[in-house]
C-alpha cells in the first residue's frame, strides 16, 4: 500500500468511524440516517482502495441506494423524527457491557489465531466473470432459494401491514 493509499485509508476510516458514532448518537433520526449513508459510502471507498470494484459497486447500489432510501422513507412516512433515549437505555442495558467485552475478546482471539493466506495469490481476487460463473453455475440453486425466502418475507410483511390497518 503506497503512501497516498494509506493516507486515503486513514481519512476514510476516520470518516466511517465518525459517521458510525453519529448514527447511534444523533437524536434526530433523519440526521442519523444521513450519517448512515455517509458510513456506507465510506465503506465503499475502502472497497475501492482494496481494488474490489465489484464489492464497491454492490455497496453503493444496495446499501447506499436501496437500504438507506428505504430507511429514510420509513422515517418520513411514520413521522418519527426523533427517538426517545428511554427506548435505548433501560434497566437491562448494564448486561450489554460484559457481553460486549466478551464478544470483543472472542473476536480478538479468533483474529489473532487465524492463519491468513498469501495475499499475492490470484485466487484471492477473482474478476467479475469468475464471480458470475461461481454464482450462477455452482450456487444457482441457493441463489434462487434465497430469492424465494425474500419474496415470502415481503408478502408476509404486506399481509401483516394490511391486517393492522383493518383493525
């Protein structure tokens, strides 16, 4: 990684961390959602620095484009512009601190004991054609099953929403 890429990484990393902190600390939900969009965009920037253009494009299209707009529409349609802090901080929140420390220790142990492959290997960075061949030949059936599961979830959400309006 050259000096420019390292500098760009640290700038993007600082931006992503700042935006992630903004997501959970802003009281106004629209400000929090906009901070989330900036966080997703920064993650796409990290993918570009890693020369994973397909992952960066998917990040922009799926997360920045679709998920963030869906969340903004949900906030605007439900007219909840700000959240009450009592929703997030209640009597049971003290249990999250030791659990967070335990998960952090486990993740650190797993990452420290992992055996990493040589990053110069050609198999570590397949091109778009290689990903498409694997996805639509070897994993075509799981891909279709996943699309059916998502379709069932959407139909279920519509049915639940329509039953609530009828009551």
